[in-house]
């Protein structure tokens, strides 16, 4: 292409007509019309935001699922293993015990709950706690004596008695008795009739496995003793070897004695149940029973508020980042449009 032709092309630069320039000027002056809110959302933007929202929701659900729900542990508690089974009914709950699991309380003055009976044929440690209210000091004295007589009539015995009957104020007594495990149901029924039940708790701990382990160790030790005695009958043993065998035999016999003592103690522990009876003259009014539906509604609202809070905490930064990114892209697009208008 020649230089002359290039010069002609440069001189023939197209010029926008006057009506077009006026129209562009009016468009730049006027405020751009906003599209409807729903029309602004584009599918590609939703595709960018959706994964972030899904991840935030999953994280919130995981965090909420790991939170232990208070208030329902007692209502939904179940007997999980035969080695530790408990029940409780209480208006004024008894002192906490690490070996006893708390279950659903019953109203003040309720009849004794169905006691968990020991399993026949198994060695078990049976423990029970009961708290009763009596009218006055005179009934407190009579109930204390009756509790002791009940234990003795069932071939049990009294472990300890603490009695406090002041001239004025609240009186109380604490009696600990042991009765044969086979008669513990009768003992609980008779003791519960001495006053108004304020609370009771029953716990069962399985001792059969420890007893079986001790029995197996006793049998192994007996076999070891028999083997050592047969070896000692050999007349050709050297003096040193005989001394070693005799020492081992003496040690095995001591172990056998200890194992038998431990097994006897385990069986004795399982043969008698321990009952702790608390008596008081204190007046305790029954707690007002709330509407169950209202409690459920409060619980639902509380958990919805907690879920909303976790969603805001976890998803908030992602939403804010997406909003800033959207505003930045919009500002950049406006700058590009303004620059193009200025060039024209």
C-alpha cells in the first residue's frame, strides 16, 4: 500500500453525525434506569454463591449436631448396660453419686417407683437411697425406730444411725442398713411406708465378672500348686532346686489364700444390699407443673435461635466477601462505561 493511499485514508476519518452526538450526550447526563431486583440475579452468579451457602449450612448443621442437648438427657436416659442400672424419682433431688445415673423425677408424694430387682443367679452390688418426710419430731423418732426394726426383721443389720431432733426447727435422721439382697424389695416397700417420699434412687452394679475372674485365678493357682508338689516328690532333686520349688510353693499358697479371701468378700458384698434412708420434718411444697406444649415451644424457639446464630457466625464472612466482590465488579463496569463515553 502506497503512502499516498494511507494519507487519503487518514484524511477520510469518519465523523459522527450531530444527532448521534446529541443522543450520546443525553444518555451520559441521564441517570441509568435500574433493573428490577429479581432481574439482577443471574444464573451464573447463583452458581458462584450456591456452593458457599451449602458449605456454610453444612458446617452450621455439624456444629449444632455436636452440641449436647440439656434438659433431655434425664428424660431420654435409658438402661444401657446391666452393670450399672439406676432409677430415680425426686421432688427434692438426693445428693449426686458418680455410680448412679439420674432418671426422670416424679412428683412429690408419688408412690415408690418400680424397683429394679437384682438378676437371679448373678452377683450384683445393690444400693438404694430414699428420702422421706414425716410430720413432726415424734413421727421422726418413731420412723427411725421402725426402720431399724424392719432391717432386723429381714435378717439384716444397721450400719449407722444419725439422729437430730432439736426442740425447734427442722429435725432429721440418716439411717444406713443392710438387708439380704433377696429381700431388698420387701425392705424398700416397708421403708417407703414410713413417710411421704421426697426422692429415691436405686443402683445395681454387676459383680459377676470380677467373681468369675477370681475363680479362674484360683483354679490356675491350684493347678500350679499341684504341679509344684509333684515336682517336690522327686527324690533326685538337688538341694538348691528343691529350695527354689519350696519358695514358689509357699508364694502360690499365699496367693491362693488372698484370692479366696477376695472372692469371699465379693460374694458377701453381693449377698447384702445397702439402703440409705433419710428422714426429715422439713415442709417441701410440690413444684408447679408447667404446660408441656409451652415447654416444647420454648425449646423449639431456643434451638431455632441457636441455629440462626451459628449460621450467621459461620456464613457471615462468606456473604460479606461475596457482597464486596459484587460491588467491586459493578464499580469497575461503570468505570469502563464512563471511559468509553468520554472517548467518544
